[in-house]
C-alpha cells in the first residue's frame, strides 16, 4: 500500500498515529451506531421474516407503485436506496426467491432489468409495518423527539453534501 507523499521504501512513523484522532473518526462512529440501530430493527422485524434492509427495499417498491410505477430499474432503485447496483442485486436475491419481489425487464428496453413488489411482498410489508413502527418508537424513546429530528436532519444534510 502506498501512502501519498511517502517513498516506496520508507516506513511510516508510528508516532504519526494519534489514537485520540482515530477514536474521533466519524466513519467508525457512524458504523458503530448504525450496527446498533440495525440490530434493533432487525430484532423487531424478525417475526415478519425480513431485515430492515429488506424492509427498505419493499417500502421503496411500494412507494413506486403509489406513484404509478409498477416496476423500477435496478439502477433507479439503487439510487433511491443510496446503494451500489451490485449490492442491491445481492440483497434482492432472497426477496425474489421468497416471491416478495418480482424480476422483470423494461418494456421499452429489454436489456434493463426491473423489479416490482409482488402481492406477497405487499402483504409482508403490511405485516412488518407495526413492527417497524415499534422500532421507530424505541429509537425516539431512547433519543427523545428533538434529538431524533435533529439526527434525521443531520443525516439528510450529510447524505446530500457527501454524495459522490
């Protein structure tokens, strides 16, 4: 691995490692918090047989249907979810295998793969909604309404400003 500004035969100085700086890493802190939140949602959504990631996919497909779009391309859905299309494809496999999501092709361009919410997926989403609401309620109870609103605002702002 090369480090910018360092010659290939030079070893980095260990004195350059400041653990206070490392412990303040925004990414590490976000990942740790995200794991905790994900575990809570996944635990509560467990009786519905889906994870919070799968819940998000089903909800986005349901929302597309409300807007009159029966199917979304993999690319469009990945953009909405803030995911890479390859990761989305991997995450869709169990949903398709379970019959919750239907695989298809764009009517205007058969090369474009699309996905849509199957009736069983809509039923599963309906079953999961009270469980998801309970997870939301627990996060709100732990943080307080104002902190949760502030956190969501900062997350939205960060998402916009940090998009590559």
